[in-house]
C-alpha cells in the first residue's frame, strides 16, 4: 500500500476561471468606450440585466482594475457611485500570449456627462435644473468617498455617467448622475495623514501642486519620478478637478486655458488664481511676445462671478455656485460642500414671473444656509431689480408685500407669483439680437466647420427654448391677473350688495325697536331712540355713497379681467423641430457641407417663430392698441391700485360702523332697562331686537297698530332689499339665487338631517331616578379591543380655581375665527359657550359685514372685522387657544389664511380646534395639511368625517357604514394618517389620538340635536384644551382625551337638561343657559364617585 501523502496532485486545468458576484456575458462586438487602462463593452447578466463590462489584459491594467473592483465593493450601496455587479478573472496556461484577463460588470448608463455637453443645446452650459442636480449628486458622491477614506483623483465630465432619475424629493430633472472610473483612485488608511504625492489626473484639471510638476524640465526629458514635491490631500485634488468640471458644465468653457504644447499656460493661470481669493477662473490676455524664445506672454484677468449670460441662471444659483467654486479653489472642504448642496436640494422653491424682466425664475430660498454668509442678495436683486426696489407678489389666491432688503421667502405658500415692482419707472430687460448668418465653406478645417455647425444648431435650439419661455410667461401672467381681478369682482359684489344692505337693515331694526316696544316710554328714552334713528339714516346715506364707489371699482375689475385673458400670445407650431435640429449636428465635414442648406432652413423657421412672438410682445398691432408687454404691465399696476382703493374703502366703512357702535350699545341698554322695569323676561335677543319671546305677542299687536310710521319704514326697507336681489327669511337676509342651493349641499343637508333623525330615535334619555341617579355619576365602559378611557364629567380639578390670585386673562384668552354674512350665529354660539364656562376674554375674527351683527349679540365679545392673515396673525400671540371653522364659509380666498395659520400653530404649539367649514378646507387641500400638528383636534360630524376619509384614505362610501366599530376603526386610521387627534361627533362621541388611544362618551344626550350644538362643542373643547394642558403632568395626548371627554359630557348633559325643560322647542340658547349650572355643580358637589381618566391603566 502506498501512503496518501505520496499521491501526486492532479494537473491544473487551464484556463482557470474565478467568478465573483453575478455571472454575465460580454459582447465583444458592442464597444462602449476606451480609456487609458481598459476598454468597456456591453454585456448582459444571467438574469437578463444589461450591464457595462470593463476588461483588461495587460499587467498594469489588471492591477488598476483589481484596485477599482475593491474600491467599488467598499462603495456598494452609495447612490451616486456606479454600482459593482460581478467580476471574472481568467488565468491562461503558461506560455500563452495573454497570461491573464480580468473584467468586471457595472451598471449600464444611458449616457455620460461628456455626451450631454456635446449636445448643441448645452453648447453654452447645462440647463439650470440639470446643473443643480449635477452639483447635488456630485456632493453625495464625494461624501461617500470621503466617508470611506477614498480619493478619486480623476474627476472630470468624462467620468460622470447619466442614469434615469425622477424629479422628486428635491430632484429637478430626469437625470441621476453617478461617478465612475476608479482606476486612479486610492483607498487611504484611517490613521494616516491622508497626504499623497503621486502625479495622477487629467492635465487641464490638475491641482496647482500637480500642475507645477507638469512644467518641470525633467518631464520633457522623461526623467520625472511622477512624484510631487508638495503633498496634497483628497479634498484638494478632488474638489479642484470637480470645480473645473462644474465651471465647464455651467459655461461651456473651462476656467483655465490649456494648450497641449504649452503646459505653462495652465500652470501660470492656476498660480494667478491662488493669489486672488475672490477669483473662480482666469481669462488669459495676450501681453506680447518673449523676444528670445518667441513665446506669447499672457496676463490673467480674474473672473469673480459665475458667467450666466447665455444660460441665464437665476441669481441665487449664480451666487451659490460662485461661493462653492471659491471654496473648492481656495479653502477646499467637503463638509462645506455637503451642507450647501443639501440645502440646494431640500430648501423650498418658489416660482416668480416678471413681466418687465421677461423671465420665469425658479427661486430656491438659501437664506438659512449659514455657510453662504452675506453673499446671497435680496429677493429684489435676485429678480433683477435695482437696490431699494420693493415688490408686490401676486398669486392666484393671495398677495404679499416684500421689502427691498428681504432675503427669505420661506413663509410664502407654494404657488406661482407675479412680481410687480413698486417703482414709478421700471427698466426693461434687454433682449439679445439674433444673427442667423452662418458660413460653412469648403476650405474650412473639419474642426472649424464642426464649430460653426454646433453654433447653428445651438442658436436654433436656444430660439425654440426662448420662445417657449416667453409664451409660458404670458400664459402665467394672464392666468394670475384674470384670477386676481375675478376674486376682486367677487369681493366687491358681496361688499356692495350684501354688506351695505345688511348693515343698513341691522341699524334700522335697532332704531325701530324702542318705538315699537315703548309707546309710553319717558322722554329721555324717546330722545335716545330718535338719536339712533337719525344715526341709522346718516349711516345709510354714507354707505350708499361708498357703495357707488365700490360698484365703479367692480365694473372696472370685470373689464380688466377680460383684458387679462387676452394677454396670451399667438404661437406658430413647429412639431418635432427640436429633434430635427439635433439630428443635423455632425462632426463629419462632408455631411456638414451636404446639409448646410436644409439646416439653415430649419434655423430660419425658429427665427421666424421667435420674431412672431417678439412682435406681439413689443409692437402695437395697429398703432392704437398697446403691445402685450405694455398691457401686462398696465394691468398689474391697475390691480395694485384697485386693491389699494378697495382697502381704503373698507377702512372708511369700518370707521362708519365704529361711529354707530356707541349709540347701538346705548340702544340695547335702554331696551334691557325698560324690559326689567316692566317685569318682563325673554330667553335671548339673537339676530335682531324685534324677535321677542311668546309672552310679548299681545303687546306686539298693540305696538304694531300704534307705530304705523315705523311699519312703513320697514316695508320700504324690505322692498329695497328685494330690489337688490335679497329676501328676508325669518331674521336672515338670503340672496335670491342661493335659495335654490346646490345639489351637493342639498344632498349634504339631507344626509345630516337623516343622521340627526336617526340619533333622535335612539331612546337613550333616562328620566326616572331609578334609571339615572345623577348626571354626575354617569360613566360608561368600552370594548377591550382598543386602548380606551371612561367618559366622565370634568372634575373640579380640571377647572380654574376661584381666587384672588388671578388677573384678567389668566383663565383664558380664546380666539374664534369664523363668521360671515350668511353665518353669524355659529361663531356667537362657540364664543358664548367659552364665556359661560368662565374664560376671561373671547376674540371673534370675522368678515367685516358680519362684525356688527355678531357684536350686537353680546357686548362681552371682542369682535375684529377682517379675515386676512395680515389682520389676524399679529393678534394671535396673545391667545391661549384658537378655534377656526364656525360660520367660516367656503370662499377660496380664505385658504392662504388657513395655510399661514397652520404654520403658526405648528410652530407655537397653541391649542387648536378645526370645526365646520375649516374641515371642508382641510379635506379639499389634504395634501397641503401639515403633519405633526400635536396641539390640533379636528371635530367632524359624520358628513365631514366622510369627506376627510375620502380625501385622506380614499374611502368612498363612509356614509353607508352603520357599524360603530368600523367607524371607530376608520377614525383611528384617519388619525394616524393625518397625524392629528380626531373628535368624532355622533351617537357615541369618539376622541382618537394618533398613538391609537380611543376615548368614548355615550352619556345620555338630548332627543333633539339643534343647530349650533356643534359650535358649542368646538368652543368648549378649545377652552378645555387650554385648561387641560395647564395641568401639571399632562402631555398633549392626555390633554386631548381629558378635554374631549369634558366637552362631550358637558354638551350632552346640557342638551339633556334643556330638553327635559323645554321639550321639542329646545334651541341652542337654552342649551347654553344650562352650562353655568353644570359648571357650578361640578365645582360644588362632592365628586367621590367620579372615575378620573387614567391612561396608565390601559
């Protein structure tokens, strides 16, 4: 037997193939490119993926590829580095001509930055949106290299590949840029100094330390050791070459001239740049010739700002890239680069349209980037205006004044804004003249001929782009101006016909009541009444005069709206022209000469289209009408002036109303005093004073007979109201055409009515002592399937304590935002519930026409006329809680107010309740509703809830759902989706927070749900939120549950008590009357049996 150790090993079988990663096939007949060390071919993996395969067979090439494979493995997963897929190493038999071959597969790119720069349209630089993506993607690539201690050392446009990208999350183009070719790269050890001395890179992109070696005499004698005398770092060499590449991509030229036979030219230029801290490029100027060597001598002029004459980059981009290039060339820092690039991607973008500057500017707000310092100019300067120019920004729904020194527009809502400079004279932007004469001759060199053809194609494509921009510019201007004028017409229409008439009606009713009530009143009372009548008549005359002014403004606005729609330009359609011109860009001399006639015809068509647009913009069609540019500027100025006139008119009328406030209050005091003297009482004086309680009907009949003159006055008033298109329904003025209603609103009312009838039929009211011993002892248990809390009445600890330590405002300063001409009761009910709970100050923000009516309901309310952000937001810092929605209305012009209000609440963390029409706005603009509104509670009924579910969750048939557990599940899902607390009103009230906790309240309520009960809920909830958050240890989740259950118990119990007293005739004022009694019960009665909310138990 022979031992196993003596058995010879089997001979090696050649070739030896070593595989790594995914297996692939290389297509030798499909070459992609060739570099200094390797060739690249198309290939395909076993799974069918198209790849690029890099291969080499020489020893030095194989070493470079092995190093590249190792580096790509380290960078696996980096988004902006080309990804490694697999490799193949083949070792041939000894004696073979080729001893070894190696290849590796990587992602297949659709194009490269080099090819993109060769396109005629990029002859003078990339488009702004593409260039921004390039800057950001390169920053991410360099950050990945820096994180892994890798120096690329050969960054250039030929080593950046293009992949398909999607313009989302800050990306602005359809390109995704990735860095490739790691053949010159070097991985550095973590604990080393990271200094390098190897002479490597592309000659016209070298750092000064490397460029110095290129002019060393040893280089000409082939005696150089390829080591630099001065060590350089990865940041120095990579950021320098990247800076040169970005400058080339932005301008079409490199920042430093380079000649193959004169390396000193590049060296002298970069040395000159290092001596000027503000320079980002050097332009050589011929100084003369060296007499001895006959060499051309140069001087260098510094370039201190990125040129944008042809690309027309926005000013913010020019300033930002200029700062970056200064950093790259003088104080290289990848951390600085990363911060600026990240801001370029994540900062908010706004679109500005300027008629006089003839441009559309995509502006990115970089004002918060501390690294840029004071280098960024103001918004006014960014848009091309001289220093000191204030601006008015107009969008489809709002207007904003911008100071000449303002540098940030971060607070502006996302929209397109028309820029109106506040200057008497505006300088128009100069349009470059076009010359379309191109000389393509037989005696030209191939290179010169290709340059002429490139210029021809570039001019044709740039004229197409320029014409498209002008057409888009006037389309946007037309849309914004016509929308603004239409909104102004709507406001003036309501202002002239509704606001004025309603005010007159209110004050005449005020003046007539004392005479109708008190025939036998004393002389002082009659004197006051006569004074009020006189004031009402004077107010009517004054308001009618202003109404005529408003009508004139309205008619002007209607005509200007029509003129704005006519601003759009007539265009010549050239389908497929861009692709056609690009297809006639050649480098071959013979092909260029054979197509010069047709290519010239293509450019002439582009020139003709451009001239057609320019004539409309700058020339009058008949020497009588104005040109489009003049029309647009005049319309913008007219809009600004009309807005100013309208505001002044509103202020004047508000002053008239203020003058009537005092006699109005005197009137109310007289009426109330006389009622008390005669021993009468009534439940409320809601809309106007002549609606009295039933016990006054006999006196009313007598009064009507004895006050015929006053009756005649009221009849005349009603006739005038009907002539103006209104009728009186009960105590409300209604526009005639609105009586019909919209189908959608009818359906909504039917659904609500059906829901209310269903609730009324539920026998939950327990009147017997045996069935319900006390309202204060009512508790309800819930399903164990969700985290729940028990519904209890609010404890006395959740209410402010009485005492002398309180000052005015300590118990709550609450804002109610709502109230319009049609809906004046809703904000009053919300505010009244807050007042009766014990808040100190209640501010109601409403439309100007609703202000006197709401003020007439109660002297306790502080009423602010005006529903703009400018009038409301400055007052909000004084408020402890905000309720928006009761009586708000659905005017589209209110949406900008809600947007700014959302941002204020999110930033300041103020208790915030959204009810009624506020919920309608949220459902209509669900994509713009901000997340993490930790202080906010939405209070929908079933119809409003169905709208929200449809907008946020895509649920279509919520109204058909009868299962309460399914409704609860949807409420929880909606709360999580919107990241906000939901207070769902219904048979059982639900309070659902985003963390999944659910509170329910099914305390017995009234058998009748009257209009205004939801407004009472919203008001009381806002105040309870403020009180609950003040309690020590309460976070926002606990505060929402505590306030929600307290509000639900309060409204339900007050409703039941009012129903027990008044039956079906119960209304909201009767419910409000029960609130003070319930509060007193909670404060005085012993609360031993109340089970307090405790989330820790669940």
